[in-house]
C-alpha cells in the first residue's frame, strides 16, 4: 500500500499550506464583498453570515423569525465560512502544486483558480444547496457568481501565483 505524505517540504505539502493560508485571505475578501453588497442591496450587512451560520445552527438563524441573535450568528458564520475557505483553498493549492502548467505559468494558475471558483458556485448553489440548504435560494445568483468566481477563485489564484512563479 502506498502512503502519500503531506510533509511541508514536499510540493504537495507546500501547496496544501499555501492553499490554507490563501484560502483564508480569499475567504475574507469573498465575505467582505458579499456583506457590502448585501448591505447596499438592502438585505443587511450580516445577511450572508446568517445564511452561512444556518448551515450549523439551522433555519433559526434566518429571518423573519430568527431565534438566534447576531452574537451567535456572526462567530458561527465566520467559523463555518473560514473552515470551508481553508478546505477549498487547501484542495486547490494541492492540485496546483502537482499540475505542471499550474506550477509553471502564473496566468494558467489564476485562470484555473477562477474556473475553480465558478465550479464552487455551481456545485454549492445548484447541486448541494437545493437539497441540503434551501435558504441559499434567497441569494442573488449574479452576486454569488461574482463572489465565488472572482472574489474567491481569482483572488485565490492571484495569491498563489507569486509562490508558483518562485518555484520555477
């Protein structure tokens, strides 16, 4: 039986660590974009965190009959969002660390990360959410497309790209 070690000295281990860190940063950029847009659209600054927190807390985190206060919603929503961002970033970082063109060409990496963000939007909103988290249907699809594709995917790629170029 073969065992793959994710030691930080290996390319895949470095990709995992870089993906974790850049996933956090891209997740923060994503969340801020969503929260500002929600406020501008009149949904309230914390509306995205309410929907994310409802993954763990249930529909009691959602209006109009929210039974869970912001003091719980904000930290729970942030933790769930950051954990998912770290996992997605780590997964992409590991793949990017072993795929030749993504290691060698920063623009291919940014493009692939952008497509990864698009795939996350499609899978999260059109495959998983309708069955597991139907309240995400309240989210504006255009905003979600932009947030996932560009404010997570592209940001993730741009943050990983300098590291990729340095390893050549």
